[in-house]
C-alpha cells in the first residue's frame, strides 16, 4: 500500500522540490474556482519567474540550479499554505 501511495504522490509532485506539479496545480485551481463560484471568494495565484535561471544552469551547472530551486521551495513552503 505504501508503494501505491508513493506512486500517487510522485505523479503530482516535483521530484526535486517535493512541491505540487502543474497537474496538481491545475486540479486544485479548478477546485478553488468551483468552490468560489457565486461567492465573494477567489483563489490567489502567484507566478514567480527566476531571471537568468537558464544562464545559471548553463554557466555554473545544474547542481547549482537545483540548489537555488530547493532553497526557494523551502522558503516558500515556510511562508505559504
């Protein structure tokens, strides 16, 4: 049973950061919009762009890029639900 749960989790979470992936985001956004339909409630979406991130991966290496993503994901996870 734990293996199936792990596979289900991995299907909707990023392998590196453990954060929800696009598939789970779209699902949760749809649920939030449906929940808020006809109410004075709407979900909030924040888009973050890391300027020159491709340059970091190409010049310093993917391990440095991964480190930046992990640091950012940990900080965001502490601040947001």
